[in-house]
């Protein structure tokens, strides 16, 4: 007998579960295109040179506790990186705190929504989205709903559906929007569409919650990728943003991220900060030092920043290269169906349109691990495995 006999088995995380299955697979030929982590052209994890250089400089740095809200310079460079010139004197209306990466930023922000937005405020999440958005709302006790996003027929954006859902939502709802490189679909609104989204959000007093996990990964250009967040700020929204340095700095396990809250009334800023700090204190007391120090070191040094931008371009170009190679390989094999969406989509992922049965063939017969939704993390592809994957896809769909 045990007090814990009633503990049910929780469902396996849809992403991490697949990645673990890959690790346990003993087949000689196997491919991991599940988890959204960058791999180089030989399929190996990659430590950025700018990170390596920053780490050399940081060797022996004190291991003291950080302030509850993290390293002030890190918070400053983070806000600047995302919002750039759109800040334009709005610094006094913004507060940024260091968080446990992007997940932590979303979590702290959503808790703030529950505590300080009107009771019952619903958080709208794109359909589909990164599954953790739903987990976080559920665990934080915040009502959530989905808004139309992806159109399986066109494998692009269902813009009319998205706008209709925004109009139908109660005024003052929170909309979680992916800054760029939408996970899992790789489908982003155009700049024109972002402007219409901002118009509709404004007319409904909706609150943007911009999740920024891939700045620099979509186009390879940090400013271009930040378009939507800067648009919302310059259009005068009260808003949230959650930044992650997992992908663009390759700092996955270091847990470096930032939450920014923007208020119309600058008098609210110290009060907001006080509440956010109280939540952080009760949850994990203070954030980790190393990753945020790396980011602050790089972004405060023009030469390291330049090196970072070059490396980021290199990573995003390699992903564009494998997109084209995969498309070419499928076309060369006359694989039934249309596959252009692979190059039309953007960022780390392609939403292939493969159905769960076809995915099952890839996993079981070929040891190619991807999500049941058909999402492929392109970083796992390279010249050594693309033909193998294309052959397998041909088998699975024919
Ligand atoms: N949001 C989205 C959309 C993501 O894809 C991710 C990373 N998978 C995150 C947030 C947060 O990741 P992390 O906690 O590693 O920064």
C-alpha cells in the first residue's frame, strides 16, 4: 500500500516523447527530425562561436545569486533586441525580467494575466500551436481557447478564419501570437496581414502576448523577424512578450529568456515589477546566471554581436538549404502530392501534411522520428540523410 497508488500516468509530451524514443532506438540508421534544436551539417549539436568566446571571458565569474528579476544589462539588451527602434521613448512604459527561458517567460506572463486581468479573461492560442501553451494555461488556471490559424488545404494561413475568430472573441481577450517562424506550422502572416491583425486587435481591445522563440531564425534578419512585436508596440498596445534564447543563441539547456510587459501608464511599471518578482520568488527565487551572462556579454560587445549575427544567418541559411533539398528530392522521386509548402514555410519547421499513419511508417519502418502531426524539424536534415528521408516519404505516401 502507498499513499501514491492513485497517481495516474501522465501522457507523454508529444515532442520530448518522440525525441526520447529516438535516443533509445538502437538501429544503425536513424534520423531525429522531432525536437526543435539546431544541428550542423553532420547532424551534431552546435555551440556558437560567439557563445564560446563569451564563455571564455566569463570563466571564473561569481556564482552569487542574481536579483529576483535577473541581470539588469541582460534585461535591457533583451528589450532592445526585440523592440529596437520601436521603443522610441517607451522604455519607461516597459518592464523586462529575466526568466527561465521562453517557457518561464510565458508561464510568469500567464500567471500575471490570471491575477491582474479581469476574471475570466480568455487566452486564445493558435490552432495548432506549441503544445506547451495549452499546458501552461491549464496549469496556471487560465481559461484558454483556440483561434483558427492553419489551413490544411492550402498548407498556409487561414487568414480570414483567424480574423473572424479575433472579431468573435470577447473584447479584451489575450491572443498568443508567434513573433515569427510559427511552431509547428512554419506559416507566418505577411506584414500586410500583421497590420490588419493589429487593426482588429485594437478595435477589440485585445492584448497581444507575443511569443518570441525564433527571432533571427525565420528570415535570418533580426529586425525583419521582430516586425510584429515592433508593430504592436508602435501601435500603442498594452502587451506581453516572451523571449527565448534557446534557438537563436543555441542556449537550450542554459534557460535564458525574458518577459516584457508594456503598460500605458508608467506609474504601473514599478507595481507590475513588484508583483512579477513576488511570483518568481515563490516559484524559483532567482534565475540562473550563465546563459543570461553569455547573452549580455555578446549583445554588449559590437564585435561579438556581429559574429552572432553572422552565425545566426549561417544557421538560418542552412535550414533554407535543406528545405530546398528536401523539396527537390521529393520532386525528383515523383512523390505524389504537392510539396511546395516545404519552401514556402519558414523557420525551423515544416508542417509536411503527412498523416499519422504515414508518420508511423517513417518511424516504424525507417527509424525516422518526427511528430505525429507531421511536423519536421529541418535542422535534423543534412546531405547525409535527405535522400534516405525522401525515399522513406515516397514509400509512406504511395
Ligand atoms: N514558444 C515556442 C513557440 C517554442 O517553440 C519554444 C521552444 N520550443 C518556446 C516557446 C520556449 O522554449 P524555451 O523554454 O526552450 O526557451
